[in-house]
């Protein structure tokens, strides 16, 4: 069983090492929250290993139900490590995977058969013939029979001892999409549009993403003797809350797990962030009222009641589980004014510090008046999308601004866009008789390979080069637009990103070294980095890890004593209002200017390769998010701005 020793410390201030207990009043599924996916995955892998060994001791096979997707990857990696380093054997393991796209060739890049072999089967001693993945090549008229046999085979093996699950953003388990019945069995399903959108990145666009999949049913999953569901990242937070605290409903198929007698959800802090015990812990238990908790509770109270902070009354505090806080202060007025002032002090039009001003209550130092600022942008457009207003202000206010573009962003360029550019160069060279054999070869190869590319193939090195060049040109164009010299745009092309597919390599030593070198070269007073936690496996998180590791290694250097690190959020979400430490307002004109800056990224407009589940264009997401932040400040009783960009300081 999972030990609780590595579970996250309580959000409500219990002592270190003590696990977060389920809030029985709200949570209907046992849920363990870990600080991160790695610690959580270790615990799950340990449970699986214990089960395999127990069955070995009994001389029995261990029947595992397995899942694909990004969530179980860290569990499989840990199982492979245990096999290599601790002699964990899989010879008694028989496995059945939940699902497979349909139709799907097993050797296709996106097949779940291939995924399982690459992540687990090829690295352990499981016997061939003992692992099963639904067959995506079965003839349409044979699918129903295949599904019956799949279920029968599981039953003949004695049923599943353990079922591992991920969860879709819409609550699907396996590919049991919303609407699936609790008594459903293995069958062919139509995929939900949101599922296809989420998978479209793997397939090079929505149009190429399969519409169907074979999946084990809800009843098949519920028949397992033990079920463990994994969820990482804040994108999963709302659906986890629904499954754990909501009513059982076919609209959120994971909620069916409330009816299972031996289920556990293992999730990270970000995926837990919408659970009542994390979001409003004072409604669940007594809490330690430190400043962060007070700010969180007061802003929450103000926004929930629709009353500005300065209008909250004693009664509001008493009626909403905060009477102990009120008792600590004596009267609501004192709490209100304290929090109002703190919020007020986060707002500044001078993100690089205001020269000749008292900076006691300002987010940034006044001195040095002219700062060197280094903006890290994971993709070539994150700088302008997520902090374009602040970028512009830093330049306008005379700071020396550099941008470190961390990855080439090449996989997000559509093939036809790349052909257009490759043809342009080839035609140009032909017309002028330019005979640079290397240049002509690269672009000719790229154009030819794109014309013949099959959906399942990844980009060649030449194609990646052309696509990277397109994005580099767009980033330079934004830099010119904002007003920094092109020499201040540094293209780092971090190697972890250069796989040619959505799946990236883990952060490597070379990645960290590249980031360190740029920091040492610029010696910045300010570093801005994307603190995007929505997707723990995503590019933004790896890029952030690289910056943090580089800063940790450099922090003993003299110049780092003057360096402050500010984190902006990615295109997905904004910091919670109580976390924001610097809020940079924008006028309507500044919002419009930022929009034009985003427009420089033409390859990312008008239907992008990795649209995901959000159909808005990037400039729309950015504007709506920045307006929403301004709206929150206003609802809390502060001045009304058109839009606000928000930052949190990382004190290394
Ligand atoms: C995969 C599967 C799906 C995924 C779910 C979450 O075999 O059945 O239900 O578990 O879509 O995917 P990730 O983990 O990629 O977020």
C-alpha cells in the first residue's frame, strides 16, 4: 500500500511530514495529495511492485490494467528503474491496456501499443504474449467480437488485480467519454471533441486526429479489485473536484469511482487545487492564519460575496468560517485595511522600479534606475503573449532588455507554412542563380520531405530547421516592434526540445548550461521567467526548471545578489489574486499595442497546430486573461484598469 510519509504537508499549517487528511465532509473518494508528480509516482509504483511481489510469493500471476497518456509515464519510469536496480521481475505480470485509437497501426507514432512498448514493456522482463492492447487494426465488422473476446480474456485470467487510470479534462476514464453508462463494457467509442483537441498535438492537428477508439467500459474498470487514478497539473483540478466532491454522474465518468470499494486518487498539489480542503481550508478545519492564508481567505470572501474588501463586515467573517481570524484582529476594519493596502502595493506602472521614488511599498527597487532585464520566453511568443505590456514598459522606461528564447518552437509550425517558406528560398536561389549547395540542399530537402510526409512521420532535421527559422523571424519582428535591438534577442535552442515530436527529452545538463551562460553574460538585475504549472510535463515547466536550476547554481556569484526573479504565467492561466506580488496595469492603447506585437507571430495565428481545447487565438486569450485580472482587482475595490499583467517573485 502507498505510504503516506512523502505526502504533502497540510495546506492548513500542520507540522511537516503529517499527511493531508481527506476532508470527509466533502471528499467521497480517498485522495492522496503529493507535492509533485514524481513523489506521487514513486508511491504508486511501489504499490504496484508490492503487489507483483506478493503474487510472486503466492505463485500467482499479477493481472494489471494499464493506461497510456502523459500521467502514467513517471510511474512506468519508476517501475523500469525498480526492474533495473532492485531486480523487480515482471515475469508473472499479465497486462491489459485500457484503450487504443481506432483505426491505428501498432507501429504508428501515436499508437498505444507503441507507447507501452517504449515506456515499459521493452525495458522489463514481461513475457511477450502476456501484454495486451486493444487492436486498432481489427476490421470494422469484427470489432464487436474483438471487444467481447478482450473482456473474456481478462475474466479467464481471473479479473484485474489492479487498474491504473488517468483522467481526461472532461472526466473520461479510459475513453469512456461523458455520457458513458456505468454498465458499459469494452466497445468502440466516438471520441469527444475535447479529447480529440487535447490529442491533436500528437497527430499534427485536429483534422488528422482519430475520431474513434476501442476502450474498456466503465463496468470493466469498476470490476478491478483495486483502482488507482493519477492526475497532475492544474488543468485537471476542476474535473478532479467534480469527481471527488460532486455527485455521481455520467457527465463526469470518473465520478463513478465513488461507487468502488477500493479506489484511491493520487494527485499532485496543482491537480488538488480546486478541492475544498485546498481552496478554502478554513471551511474544513482550523488553519494557521499566516499572511498568505489571510490574503487568500479575505480575497476569496470579498469575491464570493461580491463586496469590495473595505466593505466586509464582522458578520461576513463570522458567517463564513473566519470567526477565529476576526477574533485575532478584533474587528473586520483592521483586517480589511491591512489586506487592501497589501493589494494596493502590488500595483505599479514601473515594473523596473520607479527612479527617485520611495520604494518602501513598491514591488521593485528604485535603484539602479536603469536595470538590465532578462526575459526568458519558453516559446518564441511567450514574452509578448504573457508579459507584452510589461516588456514594452521596461523598454520605454529605459532599461536594457534582453530576451532569451529558450526553445525553437519548431513543432508548432504547420507543414504548409513551412513549404511556403522553403519554396520561397528555393525559387529565390534559382532565379538569382545562387549556388550555395548547402542552403539549397536544406530547403530543397525540407520542401520535398514535407510534400511526401505521412501523418505518422516526424519532421526531418531540415524541416525542423526551416520551421525554427520561421519562428525566429517572428520573434525578431516582435523585438523590433517593442524596440529592442535584434542583438538582444538570444535564441537558445535548448536541446531537450529538439525531438521533432510533442514528447520531449527530460531536462539535461546542456540545457542548464546554456541558460547559465546567458545569465552570466547579461548579469541581469531582473529575470522574468514563465512559471507555468498547468502542465507538469510541458515545455514551460521544463524551461522553468532550467532557469531555477541555473539560478541556484549561480546564486553565490556577486552579481546575483542584485538579481530578482519574477515569474509570469503562461498562456493558460493567471496567478491566483492572493499570490500576485506585482501587478502591471495597461491602458486601452497599451492593450492594443500588445495585440499588434502578438500578431507578429503569424505562424501561430488563424488555426494553429497545437490549438488544444481552447479555440481562441493567443491574442484573445491574453487580452481576456489580462482584463479578467483587472476585473478582479476592481471587484476587490481597487482602481478600475483596462487590463493587468501579474507576477510573483521567486526568492531563491
Ligand atoms: C489513456 C486513457 C485516457 C487518459 C486520459 C488522460 O489510456 O485511457 O483516459 O488517461 O486522457 O491523459 P493524460 O494522462 O495524457 O492527461
